[in-house]
């Protein structure tokens, strides 16, 4: 762990769009121009995690705005013979403030294990990028009563390695069964897991007031208010609804505005 990582930040409100493998130059331009032009309250930070080839375009369109740029993955390696991989240092050159690590689609489709996710988060921190570490249980795991154990293991892998840097990371609880399904977790279900994450973090010596935890999984303008109204939820990681400016902005508008260390 090198000493160049992002400044420590306290718990805050944040809404991040995860574009996944969507977009083209023209659509990106319209979307980002609409986001930049929209008036917003100062209480909520916003980010967009775009596909790698569009980092340069998004960086240019977001220049001077308060919307942060992010990527959707980074390599667990610093550099070398890793064809197709993108390093955190490269992302830093494009002014990425955030990078998603351990998204469930990466875990499921690319075999990313907990240790790899933790290593990716460490590479991001090394380069001054805030990793957004995603955790979440599958539907089968929830039905089998394994939610707490699964989230606990995913979390422990990251916090065992990086617990002392927790204030410089963001966590995202994304139940796999809720992602892209149109069926979000209920506010009570999300609150319960967010509270679990906070109490688990305490066991790693992390002050929960320093922890920013987003909920993700079918967040839309209709359910954002209730989800974000839960006191353990600090904002959202938004997939499908982040591709439409009006929907994304409505979700941002529903984000809580609480004092940074509440
Ligand atoms: P969704 O995706 O909002 O489309 O469910 C969320 C995510 O996968 O980050």
C-alpha cells in the first residue's frame, strides 16, 4: 500500500451511475451534457462510471463540472503482460475519481474472487482513486439464509487488507437478485444489510461514521426516496436508470442531504 491514495473522507452522500457496456459517442454526449446542465443541490456528490474507451470523452465533457468520472473495473496488477487489462494508474491519468471493483457481473462472469477484489481496491487506493467495492448475495443465497455470511466474507476480504483505509473507500451493497431485475430490495432489506455492514466494519476497527455505503439494484425514481430515506444508506449505485438523464437526476434529487459525519 503506497502513500499516495486519496484523502480520507468522512461518510457522505453519493449517487453513482454504472453505465455497464452501454453507450456510444453521440448518446454519451447528450447524456453528459444534460447532467452537467441540470441544477442540483450541493449536498450530494455524483459520479458516472463509463466504459474504458469513453473515459477521454467523458473527462472532456465533465471538465469543470461537479460530476466525478469513474471506471467500472481495474486490474489487480500494477502493470505488465496482462493483455486486455487496464491499470489503476491509467485510470488516474484520465482523472478518474472512482472505480467499481467486485461488481457482481465481474464476480460471476469473470470469476473474480474476494481476494482479487481486495487487491483491485488496493491498486486503486495506491493511485489515489476511490474504489467502490461491491458486495451482495444471490437469490439462492438469500433463500438459504446465507446473506449475512456471504456479505461478511466479501467484506472481510477487503477490510482485512484495507480496513485502516476504509474512510477512503466506498462500499456498495448490491443484491445480485435485484440487479437489472426491476425488483429492488425493499427499504427494510437494504437497511438491514447496510446496518450489518456497518457493524461488521466496527470489528475491523473501522469507525462507521467514516463509511459511505451505497445501495444498488433496480434503483429508479419511484423507489429511490424510500431506499435513501433509510439511515444506514448513503446513496445509490444506479445501472439502467443512469442511462436516462431525467431518471438519474430524479434519483440524485432523492438522495439524502445529511451532514457529512452523521
Ligand atoms: P441496475 O444495476 O440499477 O440496472 O439494477 C445496478 C448495478 O449493477 O450497479
